[in-house]
C-alpha cells in the first residue's frame, strides 16, 4: 500500500478546484474523475492524498488541474514499501457517489494516535465528513458518540473542529476563504451545545436543526442503519453526547467541503474500551435528490500490551535459495524487569507453520531488546530442520531410527525421509563417504546440510548432526542421552551435503510469508504475556523460472544468419503481491549474446510473456537461453540449456491426426490435444501444419497451411482446442482425410 499526499501554497495554484491526475509507469491514469482508474482519492480540499493498494514501481507523473486549467506538470519517483513501513490507522468507512457531477462524498473515522493506551491516557478520535466536487455534503449534520462510563470520559471542553470550503475562492489561499464565508470564523461550525443526551433524545441549542436530530433518533435512513442497542439509550452505563453542525445555505452550490471534528477521550483501566460513533448528514446527488445518510461504527481502544513487538526483514524479497534474516525488537511495557522465552513461528503461503527455537532473555523495564533470526526458505530444507527439532528431548538409542528414539545417523535418515529425500539407512561414516559432496568449511553449508565429527586417532567419521539457519546443530547425542540442539563446537570438523540426485523436484512455495511472535512466561510455553503482534507479513519469496522454451521443448528459430522470432513464458511467483516488473529490469541472452525482446502480456499469476528476436549466430546448433531480472530488490536468473535451436534443415509438412472417438473422453482427449499443440510450438517458419480428427467420420479441422508467423501456429492450436470426443472409431477415415 502507498499513500501520496499533495499540498501547496498560493503561489503553486490559482484555482479553487484541484484535480490531480497521476500516471503510473505503464501509462495508466488515476484521479478523481469517473473515467479514470478507481482509487481512493481524498478530495479537492487541502491537503489531498491518493492511496494505492499495489503501486507500480518506477517513475510517475503528476498533472495538477484547476478550474482555470492545468497549472503544472511535475515528475517524481516512487518505490514500493513493505506493509509494515506504511501501516496506517486511517480507515475509510463510508462512501457514496453522485450521478457524474463532481467527485465522491465520504465519511472517515480514524485514530491519529493509534488504538493502544495506558490507563489515564487521553486519545483522539477524528471524524471527517466531506465531498470532493459539486456540493454533495450540504445543509446540516449530526454526530453522536457513546462511551462506557466506567472506562472512558469524553472531554467536551477540549473538542477541536476544522472546516474547509473551496466555494468562490478562485485565486485565493486557505486564509482568504475565511473572509468570504458568511460565518465570522469558518472553524465555528459546531452550533449545538455539548450536553448529555436524555432518554436517547439529543439536546441542541439550535431549533433550526432539531429536525435533523429528531430524524437521527427515528433511525429512518436512505442508506445504512440507525443507532440501535443499549449504548445509545442506557444513560446509566454510557455517556451519550450528540451535537450538530451546519454548513449554511451558501454552501449548496459548487464547492468542496470538509468538516473534521476531533474528540478527546480519557481512557481508564486495563481492558478493551469500545467507542460507539454515529454520523449523519444530508447528501445531494448533484442533480435531483437530497437524501439523509447515516453511518454507525464502533472503534476499540486496547490497553498497551505487556510487550510491544516490531519485526523487520533485512530484505522484502527473497529468492528460493536464500536465507531470510529477520530482526525482532521487543519492548518491555511492564512495571518491572521481566524474564521471557521468545517464540517465533513462520508461516508459508499454504499455511504450513515452522517454529524457531525459543530465545531466553531478561528485558528490563522500559528496555527494548533485539533478537536476530535466520530462516532457510527452501521447503525441503525447512522440513528437514523442523522434523529434527520435533525430536528434541527424545532418548538416544544405538541403532534406533525413530520415531520414539534415535542414534545420530538414525536422526539423519528419519529427518530426511520425512522431507521426501530418499537416502538409505546407513552410518555417519556411510553418509559422509557415499552420499555427500564435501566442503572445506562450514561457511559453504546452508541449513539442512550435515556436520560430521572426524576422529583423527581412528581416522573415522564417528558422529553426524544437522545444521540449522541459526548456526546451531541438532543431533542425537550419546553424551547427553537424547536429541539436543546446541551451538556448534570445534569438534564438528567435516562438512557435507547430500548429493543432488537424492533431492526431490518439489519446489519451494512462492508468495507471502508471515511471522508470529510470542513472549512466553516459561520454557514449557504454558502461559504467555500479552503482546501486539499476531500474524504479520514479513517477506515475499520469488523465483524466476523459464517455463518455455526448455531443454526438453526447445524453440527452433531457423537460419543462424536470419533467425525467426519466438515466444517465451517466464514465471516469477509475484502475482499475489501485484508487483509489475518493468521490461527494463529484464535481460535476455542466447548463447551468451544479448537478444532483443518485447513483453506483450503479464497475467495475474506473475507470468511474463516475451516475444524474443534471437541474435545472429555463426553456426547452426543448440544454444542456451538465459533470462534474468534485476530491480535492486529482486535479482534472479534462469538458464535453460540448449533451449534455442538454430538450423537450416529442410522444412516439413505435417498433418496431425487426432482420435476424437468416445473412448477418448475426459483426460485422454485433453492429453492428446496438449501433445498436438506442443508439436505445433516446435515447428519452424516455412513448415506447414494441418489438423484432422476422426470418430465415426473424419473432419479437416485446419487445412494444411504454411507457417509464416506465430499467428498461423496459434490458429492451428485454436482448431485443436475446438475438438471434442464422441462417437465410434474410424481410423481409416482419419488417415484418408489426412
């Protein structure tokens, strides 16, 4: 999410109606008009802001328009930020749109100082009612607030108000508006007296707006629902205040109004405190109708937790072969020094959870202590380490391989097999000598690799353990008599990694990962202190992968001196995040030579579709395809060996004959069509393709046609997609038609 705030002074603009239009790096426009892309826009008043859920990275342009025309063009650059960095407490709760004149009207309730408190704190509740074009908010309105008497008190003598109106103020600044308005002071919009409501009927000092207050109590709304429940009627348990405002009849013309009321509330105790708010106002559709509009909302203040927790990843994007590095800051809000056991859990996009060993620490009153965590992203390695951790405390037994007891090599066999890595059951020395690649130092290893103890006296490998991301080792120890996790000591002097042929092809889960942190009172995790972090996004995992062409399904581009274009598909795993990588971030090489390309499509799953113009090569043959991306935050590449074939071999004429009889129904006909389309993809320029299908009789689905472009291939594949199964089998008819 991104918030862009815009502000100016009198020298910047000369008009009263301000309509900024933002243009993203792909040329999409965003702004207050209906024909632009829809985003949150705060209105023509000052300041303005835009809010984007998934902003495009790169250079943006802003064009500021006013009643008198364009006043300026400025360029600026934005980059995406983590959700943690831009977390906001402001929430839009109600919006209506007129019938095409002006912009939307809105009601917002937000907490500028956050929603946590210490007993005795005074916290602000801000209510904003306004419109962004033709005067959709007009006439009178009312606000009612209800707070529980034993927990909160509204400080009526400290209520603050703010009013902005752009009516008839072309060529002037904000201060100049106040001299135009009929009111002596524009900020004096509260015309009712703040007094407790009796029996649910709000009291006001202005008879002219009693009809609005009366209507408020009748709960007769065009939109939404009226206030109901004891919080609006039980004056023994709730302080209930109502007040009204009036913008005056002068503001019913072309104007941009905003009314803001800040309500200070004193909070007591150590429990959640609900604050009930109802806003009512009159709304004009810009053409015909005036309607009453109401919105009710309950916001909740929460007592400050025992511990405040902040989490931050060193990077926001990680590739699948990286180790995530996360810092956790824990602040002690309690009135005393406190001992904690910090528990950390990661969750992948499929909901699988991975626990990190507890961190034990004492945090002084008011102190913030930082904890650094490392976590391996690779799914198989995560499974190895998490499986080994689940065995902590189980007894050591020579020759045992689980699940109730283990020896050192038995723990390796069990942990790896649970991760789908099929290695034989053998000894520590057997794993080192027969199934591992060897490394000279521990720095070359990653989590899930193996540490060995080599006895120089006997010249034998005598022990083995599993390395974790936090530089500890998990092993079944005869010395301790159980499975333990401990810091790495000097006697771990040999280093190995199970050879690649034993690892499954299952890929790491791409997408958003989350983190949960708990401050436990004991190592057994039976009770915990309160904190303010549950599940929170912490980083995204991506991987650039060339889906097509591949080594097994190469692109054939023809003459090395005049190669033909071909299409490629690349996946990134960034679809969920909505990140759009710009074409300038990619590079394509064939046989080590740069290739020109265009990206002609990006889908919602994060797949990119390339049209590649191969470079000229000296000789015929198969060449490697290398596609890379680098944005600074995101950097990866994928190399497909021998994925592009240069060949001037003779062209071929092919007619594909497909059985579409009833016996081919379901998966069979789909598999046949997929294979036929794959063959079409492999054909070259100046080859010819035709398609025939048969059941009881034969059909020519696509006549023999020379391939002069990718369009011909696509037409043939579309004809294949149109084939369906049914009828008897007459293979002879199919062959005769071909």
